[in-house]
C-alpha cells in the first residue's frame, strides 16, 4: 500500500486538503496540536469559488443544511446610519450568488469537513499531536511530533497557519507583519439583535479606522458581528483572547444607535479579540517532498473574506496535481505554480482593501476593477496546472 500524505494542521485548509486527496484515492494522516478539531465561535462567508470547490468534494448537501444564503446588504455611515456609495456601494445578491454563497458558523463548517474525512478513514486525524519539525530524503518525508513520535509518508503539507512550524523550518523563522489592527468577533441571538437590525439584514458600518460588519447565520437565528479597529498596543493573535463589553462599547462611542445596541448585546464571555498579521508574498512554497498550503503559504488580512477561500482553492488544486500521477516533488511544484500568482495577488489586494476601511466614510480610492484578482472568474476545478515555471 502506498505510504500516506502527511498534513500538519487540521484547520480548514488541512481538512479540505485531506478530503481532496482522499477523493483522488490517497491515504492521508493529519496531525493537529489541539485536543479538538474546531474554531472559536464566529461566522464565515464562503464565496462562490470556495463553495463550488467544496461541492466538488461531495459536500453540497451537508453545507446547504447548515448554511444561510446571502442577504441584501449595504454599507452605512457610522454616525447617521445613511447608506454609503462609492467604494462601499450596496450590493443586492444575484440568483447565481444565492446558489453558490454560504454563510455559516465556523464550527458547523469544521463539523462538515471532519465528518467527511472521518467517513473515508476514521484513523486519518491524529489529535494532541503537535508538530515540531520534519525530515526528508529523496524517497520520503517524516513528521516529528512533540511527544517523540515520528510518522513517514510520501509527502508533507504544512497547513499549520500563520506561525507554521513547517514553513519556519523550510524558509527560516521570519516574523509575521504586524498591521496595528485588531479584530473583534461576537455572536448575538436574533431575538436580542432584532431592535438594532433596521431594514437591512446584512451590512457594514464604516467609521474612521473602525468598521463593524454583520450578517445572519444558523438559519437566521444568530447575527454574526465582526469589528476592525486600530490598536497597535494589542499584539496577541490568539483567537481565544477575550474582549470585555466595555472595551467593545468604547470603540463605538458616538456611533449610530444600532451599532451601540448590537455591541451592548455582545456576550460577556466568548467575545473574541485578536491582532491582525499577514506575511509578505512568497515565490517558493515547496521544497522537495514538503509544501505549504493556506495561511502557511499566504496569510492574508480578512478585509476581502478570502482567507479560508484561498485555502480551499489550494486544496482542490493540490488534489488535482497529485492525481496527475506525478512524483510528489513534481506534483507539489505543479500545485505551487498553479496557485502562487492568484494567492499572492489577493494577499496584496487585501492589504489595499484595509486602507479603504481606514479612510472611513469618505473612502479611499477604489481599486480598479482590472486590478481586483478577487473579482476575476476563477475555478479551482479547471485552473491550469502549468508544467513550466
């Protein structure tokens, strides 16, 4: 039996990569440092490219069961609540969008992905298995765990996030880029949020260097809220860090009553806060039988909502590259060449989108449509696998 493909990290990217490889007949072993597979309480919006990618893995029915469809949305002035135009123009979703976009709780997405991986192989996911390094030869790759265990496979994928152990060994430590921004996430039951929703079920309030976005998940029963602000003194990027309600309300002093009302409903516990970091684009994601995927390769800021989407696209293309029958080293290079330019372009576009939020209701100059990689048609199922660099 061929040796498995090893994966460091069971986040969205790692689970999607495992499932994509399983669908092409490969055995996988995922090593997750925590005792559970999951995420903090927060929502996630999967755009059409990510949703269609997951559908190709047989997940359409399961995703639909736990997702909400997009709601008509707008951007509002933070003081008056008036609808903004320009860079923040309102959006009414098309019929195609309604089919292919999924708004859901991250925990529900993790549950769908894990159930699918487990259904293929109950032994695929190894929990409490912190990766501390790797070794490779011309013939195989070996993952090294903190408890002394070693596992050998035909290739290793680093899906272990912003501070990836695999990336560090491959390319050197290098600190992530601190942005001075911070994100807050909290969930509000609709019965508490209803008085503060207005006529729009989704939208974003834009102030000067502070913004609050909201949309409904779990079949309209919960409002997912995420705020972005400048707070250079905050450096902890751990999603488990807690924010106080007072801290949140201080962000929105003088804001529209609907924003203040939503913030006042934030749970006393489970309001998460973390500093935002990204990394500069990489030209190389692979070394022999070892490769990077998701945030390990291209950690992006959240202003375009593309972090998870890029990792899911990576997973689909990676599976296709291995399915060509090429040797692992060659398959990883095919994957890298197919994904690098798009992922790096969106990484830089996410930075520029953050500048638009910083400029407040007046708006920064819009990014030209032809420069928006995030708006170009893309299909991970048919994207070219270039043979030459």
